[in-house]
């Protein structure tokens, strides 16, 4: 299968969670025999200013094809211009799947959808809620979220880990699966010394319901995933 990844800043990079997810996902897909291309942005690496010099020379990394997309330094225009040109390029290169990451880039998702190209959207967070955005940027991010929900063939989201969700409601709403892991500290305990459970975020009855639910698999019940046989 031929797959394109759009939405991250660049790989190889450890600048943020999106970049880590794209690199790990793409490299594993390559090992499974798929052809994967990632659309990298021009720009300054916020984590390591010297990393760009070497990274920009790469055309392939861990078997992943790296495609560089010209983008302006203007923060307000960077993601919009990048996702537009990356999408145009991807639509003309016969990909079986285009996988968008983050809400902003998903604003372009409808374009390949209408051409019959299968699309996946991973929402790494509700970016429009972040204080650093406002005005047009917030509206644009909301538009990207709407496009993902309406047109993506598959949607992957990062769940809120503070409050546990009701598995019965997830089943009712047609969720195929969900991954969750509760945070620590005040989210689960009123006292570090006494380890008293706190109901500030999840009521005790719901906590018990989740962990005892027949459709919930806890970590101790998982098989050995490193040696788990994959279907061809």
C-alpha cells in the first residue's frame, strides 16, 4: 500500500508529539512492507537549531521517503500553505491513503476525499482551544476539525485522560476501540501520603465500572504484543 503522511513539521525530529507519532507510525508501516512518504515543512527546528542542516539533506529515513514542501516563515500562514501544497502533490502521486495529522491540515482533507482517495485523520488535540490562537486561526482550526469529522474515512483521536469515559456510551456511539490511561496526582488521589481516591474527575462507581467492564482490557490482560502474530 502507498501511504502519505501530512500535518507534522518534519521528521526526523523530536519537536513535538505529532512528529514522534508520525515517525513511529511510518517506520512501522515500512517494516510491514508498505511504501510511506512524509511531507516535511521547511522551517526552523525549535528543538535543535543545528538539526535542520543535516535533516534537510535527507531524502529517505528509515525507509520513509521524505518530501520537502516550501513554506513561509510566517506562523499564521505556514501550516495553511504547507498543507495545501502537500495535498496537491499527494493527490497527483497515486497514494492509496493520505493520513492527515492535527486539525489545521485536515482543512484540506475534503480535496482528496472528493477524488476518491481514502483519507485518515488523527486529531492530536483540540488545537482551537489553545490560548495562543485566536480570530481567523481558531476558525480555521475548527473548520479543519469539521472536515475531518465529515469526510475522513477513519478518524483517530487522543482521548482525554483526566476523566474516564463510559464504555457503554462508547459502544452506543459506535466507537470501534479506544485507548486510555489515567493521569496521576490530583486526578486520582486526594493525598499522596494516604492514597485516598479523589472523585474530582471520575466518580468511584465509574472507575469500578470501567475496569470491570467486559469490553475493557487492562494492561495486565494484554497479550505479548512484541511477539503477537500479525495477519497478512
